[in-house]
C-alpha cells in the first residue's frame, strides 16, 4: 500500500475540551507520523473553502459557525494507507453511529461537534494539505 499524507483537523470542540493530546496520541499509536502542525483561528473564507463541497447542505451555516468558533489544530499525518486508516480511527461522521474504540465513538455525542476532520480521498487530501499548508510540504 502507498505511503500517503492526510489532513487532520482537531476541531474547536476538541480544543475547548483539551482533547488535542488524546486525539494525536491515538493517531501516533497507530504508527502515523506527524509531518507538520499549525494552530489556526479559522476565518470564514478558509471555512467556506474547506467545506465548499457542503455549501448547499442545510447544516452549512452551522458548520461554518462551528469551525470558526475557536482555534483548530491542523496536522499533516503520513503513513501507509494513512487516509483510510485515519478515517477508521476517527469513526463515522455522526458520533451517535460511531463505533466504540473510534475517536468519535469514544469521545463525542452529536453533530456538528465531532472533534476531528480527516481527508476522505487522495485527491481531497492533496487539495486540503495545499489549502491549509500551502507549498510547505511540496
Ligand atoms: P466527515 O467529517 O466525517 O467527513 P462530512 O459529511 O464531510 O463528514 O461533514 C463535514 C462535517 O459537517 C462533519 O464532520 C460535521 O461536523 C458536520 N456535519 C455533517 N452532517 C451534519 C448534520 O447533519 N448536522 C450538523 N453538522 C453536520
Ligand atoms: Mg468530509
């Protein structure tokens, strides 16, 4: 399997609850390597670009409010099959359905406060790493 990079966001709810260390620990424990990190106060423009695919969804306004509500810790993680493995470690979108053992299944209750974002494909991972980190990792 290919070595991949993925964008992980430790979202404002996780930062408010002081779960950044716990969440990063779970990724590191799986063997993923931290390549870079940045604490970001997300503005509306970045929020709307990052979540552009959801622009027409009924929850878009609430989602932008949420992701701009406090600092977000943006990470790039690297490893074999990193994109799918991170999504599994995170758990499914709605914490109510997320399996125990996953981050959302252990630590979150409802949307939009589901603690973590992980890129969902090699194409979105490349776009998202570029959006959040520019050519720093090129
Ligand atoms: P993902 O984060 O698991 O990839 P997406 O479907 O891409 O999930 O949705 C992006 C984010 O939007 C979710 O992580 C969650 O914070 C929020 N969200 C998704 N669906 C809903 C909803 O029905 N109500 C409120 N927020 C939602
Ligand atoms: Mg998504």
